[in-house]
């Protein structure tokens, strides 16, 4: 991997990691909003469960993706 490619992949990994940190930071507020929507009967229990499952899975998966991109870029620099 050339230096330019490693820099691009590393920058993408950094951006993805920062977005995932922001998503994880606000996860409790987001889950509270979903619970409030369910309590106010704006969404049913099945929709609330699906949204909660999505947010509890999406943020950690995005974090791991960012880390994987950063590791790939680091190994690309040294190979």
C-alpha cells in the first residue's frame, strides 16, 4: 500500500471512529427518546424494540469498523 492510500484509509478510519464515538456518547439519550415515544404510544413495542436493537448494534459495529480501518492503514504503512 502506498503512503497516499494508507493516509486516505487512515483518515477514513479516524472519521468513522469519531462518528462512532459521537453516536456512543448520545446512545443513552437516543434510547430514552425511543422509550418516551413508546410510552406516548407514537410507536408500538415491536418498533421500539427494533429501534433499540438497531442503535445498540450500529454504534459498536461502527466503532469496530473504524478501528479496523486504522489498523489496516497502520499495517499498510509498515509493509
